[in-house]
C-alpha cells in the first residue's frame, strides 16, 4: 500500500512482506511512516501497460505507485498484478482463438467431428456444417455406430486408442459414403475416457472409380498372364522389371522372388552395352526394335525368341517387350516334356497344351483294331463345338476315315450339321 502525506503525495510504500516481517521486529506503537520504504517509484495512471513493464524491468522493483495528473497517489501495482493480468488476457485470447477456430472448422468443406469416448461407447458432441449436411442435422449426441459401419469404426477406433492418431484410414458410413479419415485421440483424466477429433474427406466417387479401375487392371493382368507370349516391361534406368507375365516365369524357370533380383541384363543373351543402347533408342528416340534374340533361363539354357520392343509411357517412359518362342524351341520343349510323362493321360495333356496353340479342339480316340469300335476318348479345347460328332464306330467319322482336318466353316459330319 502507498504511504502518503497530507497532500496525498506518495512518501513511501508498505508491502505485504514489509508488513509481516518489519512489524514483527518493531514496536507495534511505531509509526508506519518509519517502517515503510522511503524510496518510491511512480507511474502515471495514463501510462500503457507496456511502459509499466519497462519500468519494472529497468528499475528492478516489484511495486509502482500509481499517481494522477497532480502527482497524488491513487493506487499501487505490482509485478504480480501484471502477471495476473497477463494470465487473464492470455486465457481470454485463447478462448477467443478457440471460438474462431471452431467457427472456421464449421464452414470447412471437409467433415469435422468431435467425439467423446465414454469408455462403453463413443458419442458425437459436435459436427461441422458439412457433417450435418452428410449425416443429418441430428448427429449431435448420436453414437458413432449410428453413423459408421461397425467393423470399420472399431478398426479406426482401435488405432486411435493405440497410437493416439490415425492418418488417411478408410471408413464407410451407413448411408453409403466412403471417407478418408485422419484424426487424434486425447485421453481425459477420467479412466477410460477421451476426446476424439476427426477430419473426414468424402472419397466415395474416387473409391468407386479406383475399385473399377483395379478390377479392370486385374482383368487385363489375367488376360496378359493367359497368353503364350513373354511380356516384359522394363525400367530403362536400371533394367529392372516393372511387370512380367506368368509365361516369363514358366519359360525362364524363375519364381517371383527370384525375378525381383533380376534385370534385363540377366535375361537377354547380349553384351551389356548393346542392351543399354537398345533401351536408350526405344525410350529416348521412340524406335521400335524387332528381331531374334536368345533368352537365358535359370539353368543357363539359351531360349530362341522373336521379340518386339517399343516405348510404353506410364508415369514415365518404359520399354515393353513382347516375345514369342520360336517353333523349333517349342518342339524341343514338347519332346522333353513328353519324355518325362509317366502315363498316357499325362502325355495327352502335354501334347494337347502344345497343339491347342494352333487349333481349337482335340479329340484323341482309342480304337479297337479288331472291331473298329472306339474304346475311349480324350477331348481338349472347345468341346461344345464337336460334342457328339463321333459315333460308336470310328469309320463313321469322315475326318478319321479320310484323314482330313475339319475346319469350323466346313463341318463334314452330318450329325454335327444337324445339331448346328
């Protein structure tokens, strides 16, 4: 408190500390003016707070007497008072900022949700304008399981509890939307309770498009895997394989794990520099290269192929190579496979696989040399096309009896003609 004279001019100050300690050591009849601090520093009541801060700092004191225009004491201020004001101002500032942030979140194009985890259930207690638009005006105080697919929610919620955050998880809502969700989990003081903040982006259209695209890609990959040509897509920078079909694996004898460590330089039987030059010609100059090559199998066997290389532009330029095995190699391979067969049925299957590269249907007949009757048949390929064309007697089949090849456009069997 300030000590003033008869004109209310400050002549000293008595602080709480002075009052407690000095008066305990003094006679209680001692005049307060004798106990009070004589050195008084003042500040005008019109001084801004910033100037008071500077005075406290420069004078190295904890109290200033506030005076009016005529120098009369009207109060006292301490550094503790300033600290309290700062705390109050900061709290007010933060409250205002939080209110502004909430207002901003409310109008964001993304969906923003604040959810209270009660331990036994999670309840929405605030949602942005977009959240109300998508989920309805009455989402406040609803359980999240009234909004989201249960399995998806428990998956996302489990990660939130474990990691205190999630980033770009996918979650489905009960109204058919699909969202990309990111957010955080804040544990509260109460056991098992917490606050969840989520930001959701509606990716329903993109998700469906990507799902369809993935389905088409899988179909195309299955189609490519089903053809006999060896298909390779190569990164020209290092020669690694961006893609290869199943025929590459079966022909070269590698599995997928082994192919991951292979490059085009391991596969093509040519000098390194020549392969590199060819890759550069295709990617940089757009040239197409055709010709005969030798591929090296896992067992170092040289496999003759006819290749066609061209530029393929995806996220960048790649080299795509389509290669067909040369017929002479196919026959050699066929002979090897036939020699390994342990039964007639296995041999017929191997032979059919080879011959069906050139024709539509195969029907092998086991015929009794004595009676000419068909003892057994083995059919591969388009079975519906020739179904029922063989009678019990083999001689009734013109293809068998005349040794001719039946074309689709010229079916000689009267029985098949009648059915068609």
